[in-house]
């Protein structure tokens, strides 16, 4: 072959006699005459090379004549190679040189080509679907790198059945497909078969899918022995099991292939079927078990799954059941069926009773030992999963199918199982039943909800977890029960439903909301829960706090009124009817809830709502058909509800009025312009009424938002002419409405520019309009009447300071100065006073000097409040006079130091000051006893950020403040650290003295120089300048300080850089060695070498080894995932250290002992993690009413150490549970002996 376009041609001819060969060659010459010229003519370009294959031998002269015939008539470019002619002899030699090709083509019963293997894989996949490699990008990249790595000879792809191991192996080898063979019968593949594939001149890749486990070791050894052979194995092992062990040879590499995660499954669905709705995609992700073939098959059904889900699940279940029976026999399938009856079945310890009950009622003679034995086989194969004391089916659709078959026709047995299981077991039975098709379970729901059923004559609130569990499977039954509960109790009683009971009710209603038959009533019931929230929620907070503190019931209720909610099946008119019901109720809580729903229902450029997962076998119903006209009409109806709510004279009415401008604005953004105009007119009328009923600023802001939106529409090129005309007319109308405010009375215009709700642009035009208002007020002082002046000083005047500043600039005659100075006599008027002074000083240079002099006069006579003086001084330029004035106000007690610091921290004043001025000002702020030392550090931190020089008296003040050790908060401590680090660079000795002085004292509420902060710049500075001195200060300090510093050392100490210092101190005493060993991190470079040297100093000291072992087990590290997975990784690392020839004998002995104990510890961690998280256990332990309480205590007693038990449980908990918990005899005796000791406090 050559670079570029290669043309291949093959001629097959049968040869019996030599004379026959001559005729065939002559015929070929005629057929191939001008072949290259014909190719060029047909394709319009010249090939780069031509290769002819024939099925018989050719003499050199015959080859030459064929080449001449092929080249006839061809304009041969320079450098064009002769046509290549390969006869039978060359082809035979090719096969001899490449035995893998010979094997793939001439031994089809033993091997396949890469392409044939890929086609065979696709044809045998479930429902004919080939698993795409979405979500496997990282695995594919790693696998290809391993194939290209010449040191790697064997790659083991391992994971559960049907997870895509074979496809991954084939895709990884795609780029070398011409060197690949795939074993056709991997169960019979032997080492000799591999040996026969090896070629001397190239590397061959052999893929073996699920070979005979008894032959794997021999196959690997053969691959390791052949330098030109690479073996790719796929091995079925459960994803949670340990990886297969094939020795410690690095030439054997493992690639774990796990089921796809939810995110990866969703990514695959989005890739192949992006149109599938969320709830269907989520259902597929939940039920597929992460198996790519099932995901693809379900995605191909798509929207039809709503009607076909039951049949699809049955077909998937049947297929996997057939495979289980084929591989594990009838007994294996029976065990899988029994393990599927609950969502998880207890098989060991105190939950083994579940397996006993299931075998007794459904086992058809299968005993518990037989079931356990078969279940463990299925776990090893990945059909089931072991979860601590439980087993569960790995493939949900298989579990649902098997459970349905097992319970079919066994109603009495099912009821007996439900009756005899504990509370937790019943919930797991219900979780399985809810996943089965309705015809198979309808009888059960009739039993528990019907006459004499589970809920008759009982307190429903005691069974909310049951209602929540089955809501998706029996929605109409659950709705009836919830109506009985919530309709017959008062708002106050509904408010008392709290905690898990409330969460369960909300979750149950969520499942009902998105099913058409129950949606309307479920929305009303959700409202009943939500309106009760107002009785207890955050002191009836409003505004942003109401949004923050909104409970789930309130939030979900409001979300459902979004017309674009993609899961809500209730028609818009029915939603509106529910809303009006709540809006007309007399209670504030109901009407406030209705207002929240209105706000959520009127679009605001894009809604936000949470999508729910389906709990049960049936899908949520689709959303109702609707047109844009339907949505617009609905939005206007929602707005009318808000208008109605604003008509009363109560808190909800006030809140509704405040929201009306924003709601009308939203209507203007989400409907055709003509529909919103009447509402804008209504807003304007209310704002211009006397007295005004709405804030002018909010109304004008809403109109301007709408105008911006209309302008954006006009800028679009694709707008029709009719629509453009409608937009222009609406724009003209809105501009006219806005102009009414420009010609209104002064108070209205002032409210418009200064009030809340206006969309401030802070541009030059807006500043000019505020300036014009100030100029008008100066010309006509009577405009600022007492009521107007009072409003300016209120919180409603959002930018009053800007107006007062403009007033100061324009009041050249000083008409308002007297009034401003009166305001300055009150601390509440300090902002008004300082803003006027700022504007006064901005007129010109003379005015600035005049303002400064007048401020001095006022400050000297104590006529003005001290805070007003400080704030006015800050508003002027920083000067020496200003510094003296502020210091004097502090000295005379008229302005607190912390207030002055807060004002100066605004930044305007700091940059121009020189260090001497800053030192005087900050010393005055601090006070003689450094009472405001924290504020000084705050200001010094800003001083450094401004890159001002810290020197002279200011530097000395910084040292003195740190040495005074003032009370600080978290942010102040950061400033202390920054300033101290800066000072340390200039005076290292004083910095070390500061560290010694502070670190030994109680640091509560004070700067801790060794606190575990992200920066910790001070300690890092000391450490970087003199590591030995810093470590020496720690080691020779008092023991309390040493323990404090231990946290910092864990971050600073380096086994490489600090090795000599560590060993020197360790040689002084074993206590030093223990302490320093406990400060190390096993993940740090050089740890193992240093650990060996420490052990060499004190080889028999168990406490030293305890500290090193703690390092190994991650006590000084932060790691993600479970403790068991972390210990597994560390265990593998330890095995390598043990095998390393440089490892010292004392360290090897200790590591071997640790390794022997690690397996048991890891197993305990696994059981603990799978049975329940610590927090979950403690939630049940602390809940005296929890049915799972004794179970949770039992788990702790069974698996926790004595120390953990004493920490997690109360003595009375242990005494109560011990007689009822199934424990090994020795462990029970241990607790019985420990209890008297614990009770006596010893």
C-alpha cells in the first residue's frame, strides 16, 4: 500500500493444467488492459497505487506482461509505483506471516475477525440493540492507552453481565482491527491456541469474552510469555466485588466496567432519543439497572412506553429470567425469585427471619440454607447484589417480573408475609408491590384500604410512611385516605403535622398531583397543608424571606400553577378553580398562599420547577393540550386574582399591592401587548390617585421594562408587519402613560425618581433629572413640605442621598442649610447631613473650603451629632484637618471608634493618608486598652490591600495591637493573619515571640495563629523562613500548645523537606517521635521512608506504630467515598510497599500485621455502610417512636467498636435493646460485662 488512494482488484480463477494457466493469463491481460486509465476516466482523478490479487501462481514474465497491460494508455506521473501483483504464493506467505489472519478466516469455529465479532455482538444483544458507548469515554480512553502501552500484556475487563465489557474491548481495539482476533468459543480457548496466533514481526491482539475461569490463569501466563501477543479478557464479576486477583504483575491491568450511573444513562438516552420526556427518561434510568442494552431498547419505544411499559418490562424480565435459568438452573431462578419479593431481603443476622418467612411461604420446599447458597452464587455472578445483611436484585425489571410470578395466585401467602414482617420489611414489600402492574396488585390495595383493611379504625397519621410508599401504585385509594385525614381537621391541627409525617404526606401528594384522575383534589389537599404553614413559618415573613422559608407544601402548590409545568396534567381552568377557592377564604394564610401561586403562575421570562420521579409501575399522565390563547387567558385570570386580593385592608392586601407592578410587567412580557395595556392603565390610575395607592417608582419601572421588551421585539427582523404595527401602538400608549408622571405634581415626580421599584440605570440622564428636581426645590422651597421631607428620610426613598447631594450642590444661597444642620443634630439624620455637605463641597474650591470651615465650627460647638460630623468629614476630601476632627470626636466620646472604623472602611479615605496620619487615626479608634483592636486590624488589612506602606508608628501600632490579643470575629482573624505575615517579613524574631505568646493561651474568640485556615499566611511565613526554628518552638513549647499546633503541622510538615529536623527531635525522646508521627500524612511523598526510619529508632513501641497506622488509615487526610473503598486503595499500596526490596524489616513486619487485620476491618466497614449510614441509624435511635429504633440500635451493637457504642448510644438505649437484639454470644457477654462499668462512670 502507498499513501493516498489505493485501488485493489481481485481475480479468482481455477487452474487445473499449465496450458489452462496460459489461457487465463492471456484473458486477464485483455480484461485489465488500460485498467488505470479507465479508473482515472471514471473517477476524474489518478489513483496513487494499484494492487492486483490473483488466486494462482504467476511467473515473473507473466507479472511483467500484466503490469504493462494495466498501465496501457495511462499518463503515468513521476514517481508512480509499478502495479503490485500478488499471486497465490505471496498470499500464502502473507497468511504464514500473520497466523491471526489465517486463524480468523480459515478457523471460523475457533476465531473471528474484529468486524465479524462486532456484528455477532450486535446480533445477539437484547432485542437486537447494540449498546452505544455513551458514558464510557474515560474508560475507552484508558483502555486504548493500555493497548498502546508495550509493557502491558493482559487487560482484564471485569464487571456484571450485560454491562458492555465486550463492546468496550472491541471499541478499544478498533484502531488496530487488522491485528485483532476474537475467540469464537472462549470457554474452550487454551494456552496453545494463543501460542499459535503469535507472529514474529507484529503484535497480535486476542479478545476472549468470558473464558473458562479454570483456564484464565494459564491464558494469562501464556500471554505474559509471548512478547508479540496481547490478551484482552472480559470477566463477569459483580460491580461491588473485589477485582480479580492475578498476582502483582504490572503487565496485567484491570479495567472495571460498572453499570451506567443515572447521569450516564440519561446521557445515553439524550444521545439516541432526545425527544423522550423527562419522566420517561427517568423511569428508564431507574428500571434499567444501568444496562446499556435495556436503556437503548426502552428509549427506542419512547413515548409509547406510557401505554406499553408493562409489556416492555415483562419482555425484559422474561429475557433475563431465561438467561438466569440457562446459566444457574431452575434452583437459581427460584432463589432469584424469592430474593425479589421484597426490594431487599434480609439473609443474615437478626434480619435472616425475612428469608425464613419468604422460604416458608413462597419457597415450594426450598430451605433457607439452599436459598442462601443459591443467592450467594447469584451475587457472585452479579444477578443479585449483597448489601450488608441483605440481598437485592441487580436488574429492577427482572426483579419485578420474578416477584410478580412468585406472588401470582398466592394472595393468602402475600397477606401472611405482610402481617408477619416487621415495619421495615413491610415497607420493602410495599416498595416491590408498587412496581408491579396494577392487575396483579389491585386485590392487595383493595384489602388494605377496604372494609376491615389496614387503615380502618386507625390513626392515619401513624401510617404516613405507608401512604407515601404506595401513593404511586394506588393513587385513588391514597387520595381517598388523605381527603379523610385533611378535610376533617382544622388549620391549626394541620399546622401541628410536622417532621417525617408532614414530609411523607407531601411526598404522597406529589405522586397524586401528576396523575390526571387525582391531580385536582391532590392540588387542593396540598393547599390545605400549605395554608397551615402560614401559622408557623418564620413569623409570617414576607418578601424574599417568605421565599426562603417557604415549606415544601407551599413551594409545590405554587409551582403547579405555572402554565408551562411539564408534568402537571390538570387543565388550566381546573387549576384556576382551586386557586380561586383559596383566594376567597377569609384566613390570611389561604390568601397569602393564593398570592404566591399567582406570582409563580405568571411567567417571568422562564419558569423554574422541580421535576418528580415516578414511584410506581405507571407513568405520570401527559400535560393537557393548550394553545397560546389558552395560556394568555389563564395569565390574565391569575392577574385578576391578584387585583381581587389587593382590595382588602390587611397585610395580604398590602403585599398584593406591592407585587402588582411586577405582576403586570410579567403579563406585559408574556402576552400580546394589547392584552396588558388595560392593566398598565389601572396601575397608573392607582399611582396618581390622591392619596396614591401604589408607589410611582414601581409603576414607572414596570412600564419601562415593558417598553424595553417592545423595543427588543421591534429590533427583530422576523416580526410580521401586523405584529410590528401592534407593538408600535402599544409602545405609544405606554409612553403616554409614562409621560403622565412627568407632568404630575412635585411629590409624585420625586417619588418616581427616588422611590423603590424604579429600574435605576445610574446614567447621566437619570442624574440630570434628579438634579433638576433639586434645582426646582431650591427655587421653590415650599415644595419640600414636612410630609415630603418625612418621606425623603424614610426607607421608601431608596436614593434620597443622591437627591440631597444634588440639593447641596444647587443651594448656593443656603436656603436649606439651617434645616440640614437641624437634621445633623440627630444621629438618624447623619446621612442627610453628610450628603448635603458632600454636594456643598462639590460646587467649587471655595465652596469646599467653606464647607470644611463650617463643619469645624459646628463640631467645636457640639451642635452636631458626632456621627454626623464623622460621616460629613468622610464625604469630603481626606485632609489633616479632617483627621484631627475625627480624632477629636472619638476623644470626646461623641463618635465610637468602631463606628468611625466602619465609615473609613468604605475606602474613600484610606488611600490618600500617609502612615503617620493613619497611625494617629487608628490609635484613636483602637483606644488605650485596644478595645477596638479588631477594627484596627480590619483597617490595616485594607491598608495592605491598597499597597500603602506599613512603617514607622503605624507598624508599631500593628505589632502592639496583635500583642494585645483583642477579641475578633472570623473575618477579622483573616486580617490579623495577613498583617502578622507582613510584619514577620520585617521582624522575624518578634514574629516568633508573638507566636509563642499567643499560641499557648486560650484562643476562644481571638485570633488563632495556628488555626486551620485556608491561608494561614503567618505560620507559612515563619515556616518558610526557618523550618527548624518553627518546629523547635513547637516541640519545646508546653504540651497544650503542642497539641494545638498539631493541626498546623499536619499541613506544613513534609517527610522530605523536614526529614532531618523530624529525626533529630525524634531521637531526643519516644514521645517526640510519637507526636511527629501523628502529624504525618501517608499520601505525602517520602512518608514510607520516614516511617521506616522512625520505626528503626523505636521498633518495639506500639504507640509509635499506632500513630503511623493512623496515618495509613487516613486520619490526617480528606477523602471522598466510603471508608471501605479508601482502605481498599491503601491496602493495595501497602502490598506494594511490603514487596519492595528497600522496605526495612521492622516496617515490613508491622505492615504485614496491619494487612492481616485490614481485611476484617474493611468487611466491617462495608456491612456498616450498606446497612445504613451513621446519621440514618442515629435518626432512628433518637426517635423513640420509630419502628426501626431497636433495629438501628442492634446494628450499632453488632458492628461498632466498644468505643463507638459508648459514643453513639445512651446506657438506657443499650439496656432496653440488648435483650431484644440478636448478637453473637461472646459479643453479648462483652456488653453485659461493660454495662455496670459504664453505669458507674468508670
